[in-house]
């Protein structure tokens, strides 16, 4: 009797150039927004108020950028990272158009690189994923690389192919949502007076607030995004603790960054990122940012900031690496993003 269940792909099941169309498209409603704002202390005005978004030239408040990211990411998990040991990094992430309630999202990934690890038991798979709406328009794209178990340690190693990925997106790579206009921006309603010109390259910002991660909210979040990775659900798979989904930490850090970056309304680029350390229930997550670069954009009143967003669970803000160059033990996330902010 044949089996109908899916054990997931292992390292030797991937080949460069392979295209995987992921199952279960998802129609987005206002429910995703409500749950996103319940799970994270998310309160950027552009995603909270239709009226505020309309005053900025958009037809209504979109779904939060990271909610769209998690929805697309979740689609890829059964095919890309079900048997993952760790999600290692990101590059060339771009939000290409806003996602509105009523849109239906699906995802497709192309394998762009493979490298077996020296232990012969695992390998790294590089994919480029695109999220598409019901009109087959790309809403976002990103690359990520994942360490995946081998089914058979004796299986021959594939030829190593390492993709050439940009260390950072250039400002001209960023896509500004059609109609976005910050010339009439209401700083009072947004919550802070700080505009593009108030931020200096090299400036660091301690976002002050912290959130203690709970089992229940993480389980709800991971199910919301239909992320089926075993390490987030099955304690027998990782006895030392149920690993908190890295995207959950990204959203916590982004939401905490409101205090100091309330006007960083839209995330439009993901230059790179590392889940530097594991997060478990009971950890208290705090965040800080560093301004890495500034750029003008062609949209009226809209500037761009390149930010390093760091989440840590202990240690002082602005501590990142030890003398050996490695991330300090309490660092959970080191993310490099482009955001849009009024000038």
C-alpha cells in the first residue's frame, strides 16, 4: 500500500533551476490585519488607517508589508524548509506593490544555488521566491538560503553552485507604491515629528520597549502564516525547546521600532538578514536601529532610509558582535532594510 503523506524535500531532492509552485493560495482579508496587530505591537499609521493612507495618496491602508511577507514565506515552507535545520539569510528582497484586503496571494520559488556541507549530513539550498496576486502581478520577491537535512548521508554531493547576490539594493532598485505622496503628511496622527532630514547616517536609536514572547501567540502566528516547519510545533523534533519562527522576531523588532521610527511607514527593501541566535518562549525581545544610508526617491515628499534593525534578548543596546567578530549570544536578529519616510 503506497503512502500518500509528504515527508518534505531533503537536500538531495533539489536541483539548480528547479521551479516549485507552492500550494494553497490565500485570499487576504481585514482579519490578517487585525491578527497581525494583535500579535505584534504594530501601530504604524499607514497600515492602521484608511483615511491616513488616502491622505498619503493610496486608495486604502494596505496589509502590513511584513504580514504580506509572512503569508508568502509560509507558502514556501512545506516545499523549501520543512526539513530545515535553520533559515540562514536573506538578500535582494523587494516589495513590488501593496497588498490589499481581497487580494489572493500565491508563491513560486526557483532554486538558484546548492552547497553540501562538509559533514555530509546537510546542505544549503538557495531559492528566489516571488509572491503573486490574483492578476499574476508580483507583490514581493526575495532570496533566502536554508540549511536542509539529507535523507541519505551517503548520497553524492551535487555540484556546488553559489548565486551572486547583491550585498544591498541600490536606491534605484526600490519600488515606490504608485501614488504615494508624503507632501501633506500628518506628523501628529503618525505619532512622532521626526522626518527624513532629522536622521543622520551612523545614528543609533534604542527603541526602549520590550516584549516577552509567549508560546501561545507564537503558535497562533505560525499557524496564521500556514508555516508548517516542524521546529516550530513539534517538541520531539527539537527537545531543547520549540524554536520561535524567525519572522515572528522580525515583526516584533519592526513593531518595537515605532518608538523612534514611527514615520518609517513602509518597508520596501530587504538587503540582508541573519537570524543570529535562537528565540524561545519566555525570552524578552528588545530592538535597536542604526541608520546606514539615506536616499532621495522620485515620489513627492518621500525619502528612503537604510536601517540596520537588531533584536536582542539580553545585553545592552548597540552591542552586536564580540571581539572575535561573532554575534554576541543575546543577539537574535540582524536585519538590513530600506524604509520610506516623509522628507
